[in-house]
């Protein structure tokens, strides 16, 4: 029985330490990743703005539901491969160069914007995605910083886009 109390106390202590470290981290973070594609900017633009087609090339998206516009901005709900829904809305739309999407569900433990910038590059385009994220829960903040990292989602998206076009992602320096 004593060993059980020791294990429970150790686990509680570990959770407390993770919570404390997470609470000391800033809520906000910025992560950016650039990749080059052999496609012209217009092709990249069509792919990243056709939300209905996301499940056909984004391996992390199971389904997409178009929602009514919010304040004149396009809105949609993505359901990921784990069944979790994320509601997003477009807040800036400048074809074919700049798109800004924002998390539109205040109930989630995280939020932020993703800025997609497309520029012509040698033999194609460069897509830079910048995540201006916020993680509200200190334990999730710790996990995002030290376990998952901030760049994984950006890189997964760009790799999936490359696969859609039948090409390997070339990371920009």
C-alpha cells in the first residue's frame, strides 16, 4: 500500500512540475516554415483555398463542412483523422499571394492564425506558412513546446501539398 502512495505522489508531483513549467511559458508562439514547389502561384493558391478538396490530399483531414460566412469571411469545420473538429475562418484573402485563416472556436485550449504567403520562386513557387499560435492550458503549452514542437503541423501540411502535386518538398533556407 505504501508503494502505491509513493507512485501516486510521484505522478502528482510530475504533473505539478509540468503544469508549473507550462505556466511559466508564454501563451503565444510564432513558427514559420517555407517550402518550394514546381507549381505556379495560382496552382498553389487553388489547392490551399479549395477547402472542400482538403480530405483528398491532406492526410490529417477526414472531412470538411462549409459553414455560413462570418462577418463576410468564409468559414469551415475540419474533422481530423481522430474525429476532432476545428472551426476556421478566412480573415484575409488576397489571391494568389496571401491567405490568413483563424481558429474560430473559443472553446478550444488553443487558437491562433495561419498566414499562407505564396511568392514566385525559381521554377515555381515558394509557400511560407506562419503560425501565430496561442496555447491556453499550461499542460498543453508544455507539451507543444517540449514534446510535439511547433513546426510539425506546418511541415506535414507542406509535405501533403507536395504529394498532391507529385513532388518532393524542397525546404527553403
